[in-house]
C-alpha cells in the first residue's frame, strides 16, 4: 500500500466521527481492547499520563511533554486531530511517526482477518501505543478524543490522570448537563491513580470528581487551589508567570487562557515528582519556554502576520470562544476582521451570540462533511446581526480579509480545528 492508500483505508473502515460527526461516534472499549490484544497489549508496557477535558487538554499535554523532554526523557505524545498530516498525531520527542510505520501497522492488521471493524480512532489509538512501546518511550502523554469513560484511550492504567475542565459540548453524546459530562470525563480516574483537576468552579462538577476519586481511592488535587501561578503578564511572544517554587517562568504558548493550563501543568508536575519522577527546576523552565520547538505545537493563538496582525486559534465551543473574545478586546485595532467556519454539530448559535456586531465577517467552511455549510452559517450569522460575505474555502476568505485590511486592523481566523488544518496545509505548500 502507498501512504495515501493507507490513510484512505483508515478513514474508510467505519463512518469517522471526525468526518461524519455523531453518526461516526462509537463509544465502548471492547473493540479497542481486542485490537490492542492482537498487537501485544502495548498499553501495558507504557507509563502513561492520561488527559481529558473540554478545553485545554492539548495545551497541557504539549506542556508536560516538553518539560519531560527537557529533563532528558523519551516522550511519546498522542493528540488529535491533525492539521496537515496524519503523522502529527503520534510523536516521540516532537518527531512524527514515520509514514512507513503507519503503512506497516495497517498491513499487519490486514493479515489478522479480524471480525471487528475498528473505527479510525480505535486504529490510531492502538497504533500510537504500539509505536511508543516499540520505541521504549519513558513516558506516553495521551489525550482523549471525546469524553473519557468510553474513549478508546481509556484502556490504559495511567500513572497520572488529568481533567482540565468541563464545558457543555457534545451534549448529544456525553450528556445534557455539566454534571453528566463531568461523569463521562471522570471515567478516566482509575483505582489508586492520582488525578489532577484543572478547573471545577461548579459545585456539582467538583462533587462528581470528588465522589469518583473517593470511590476509586484515587488521590485528587485541584489545580485552582495550588499556589503555582501567583501572577502573570505578557512579554512579547511569551507569557511570564510568577509562582512558587519556580520563581519566574516563561511559556511560548500565548493566550490568557494558558494561565489556567500552566497552573494545571505545574500541578501535574508536582504530583509526578511526588510519584518519583525526576523533574528539576531547570527542565520545567526550559520545557515551558520551548513547547512549540520541542513538540511541534501550533493552532492556539498562532500569529500568522504582523501588519495587519493575523491570528488564528482553534477555539470551537462557547467557553473557548469567550476566552478568545476577551483576549481580542485587549488589542488595539481599527477594524476586527473575523474569518470563521464551524462544524455543524457545534453549538453555533451560542458561539454566534458571543461575537461582536461591529466586526467584519468572512464566512467559510472546511472541506469535510461535518462542516456547517457557508450558506447556512451566513444566514444564521445575519440573524445575530453579524454581517459579512461567504467564501468557498478558508484561503479565499483570508485573502479577501487581507485585501480589505489596513495595517492597523486585526484579522482572526477560527471556529474549527479543521478550518485551521486547511489553512496550515495551504501555508505549508507556499
């Protein structure tokens, strides 16, 4: 098989959630467990840090991977979705999985003659674990795909579980209330395994986590109650944090929302140290300052241009978009120009209600069946008194925004990770 044939095979096995939405969601661990068993149960050979959450889990995963790499460990990192190439999902010390390994894994699966038909995400999860085990990583940092309890990654018994926060997202799949969604995320808490909670401001959510941790006899730490971030401000392209015990820390992931993610990561680091993982102060400082270089992270408050300032961000739910709008309001500009596209299964109405009426909009869509059509988005936006024009793809929309902009304007591109994936792909080909 060629590499492209292999990727097509992976996506074609079952309707994929990433491409089809809810119709492609298949909760449950049985198929993943059988597939893992066929490949030698690689999850049992790994020391895993397992991360769930509505927002922030990708940032926290990359921060922890960078710090562990700075300490000299060999670190596997499994995240989703990818922006340009499938191999971005599976990395060791920032290097993407070789395409030949992906081909070999699929060809080996085809010799198994299994009665199961795994989903794309089940395939990918087991592939990542097998790759990490084959390469004897010291630690594997795994991000859940959707939810937690029935997510394919939940076949692991980690050394640390992390839940960044809870928001109302995927309510048709995970539950209609914040407490029900918290219950699904809490499913990654395992017996006797420490868990770090990034945010749990709602009493009901906190109670869900506390009860699950007590039932599993899992030591629980709430990052919001720890002293690791006592002040912060921006300095150029870095975030500067004042805290104990590290003094001053810099992080190259910028964005006000990263304050809570850094607090969660620092809390997790302290728990790992208490579990016997050697992490010194210099590695924490070096890792956080170089997250992008160490891990290949991008897509969160990424700067694409300066005059005009062009920013992109992968915020795709109401909570994340509120954080983005709060940060945009801090910038000085003549006109805010927003290039937007969404997946159809997102809470688009609530997101639109957050956006400013005085911005200029450039509506578009990602080239995937899950996308909300640009025609529908334009009509729905107009109902919220958000006015602009439709464009067939993100490159056309951004080009129009740049033509209209003065040097003192700000252009924001976002609404969907899949939209950013197409943007980055176009940029990489230039």
